């Protein structure tokens, strides 16, 4: 699993990416032409202290590790929500897979968001 390290890549995914909002996770998804998928995990300071934020990011990482639908070339930023901390990785994983599948279906049918 590669991470988004460069500021330029992160900003591109954040500004030009498609936003997908769910109760357990928000996603910014940017398709690119070539390369491996890259990920970033974000927990805003408004969610709580460092322990809380790091736990949220660990839960998101664990959920993404088991996700099967991330084969294409893309940059994805996963944002923790206030409900993330109370969820199990399996439920976060299901929500991520469902959101990305819906996004792919909309993209395939030519609809935006």
C-alpha cells in the first residue's frame, strides 16, 4: 500500500477528486492514467486529541487493507468522521467498498456525483 507523500499529489486528489461522504468515512477519489493506487488517511484536529486521531487513522488503514475493490490507478484520501472511532474495521471496509462501487457505477454510466 503506497501513501500519498508529495504535497502536490495530495492537493490534486483533494481539490480535483470526487467527494464521497458516508457516516463512517469521507473519501476524496482522483483517477489517474497510470501507476499504483496511493492512499492518505486524515483525521482532523477537531475530532479530538492525538490518541483519538491516531486510532481513527489505524482503523481506516486496517479497513483499507482488506478492501478488494482498489485495483485501478487512483489517489484516494480517507477522512475520519466522528463515528469512525466507534466502528469496527469490517463495517468501515463495507462502507468503503459500497461507496467506491457506487462511484464506479456512476462513472460507468456517465453520471457525475
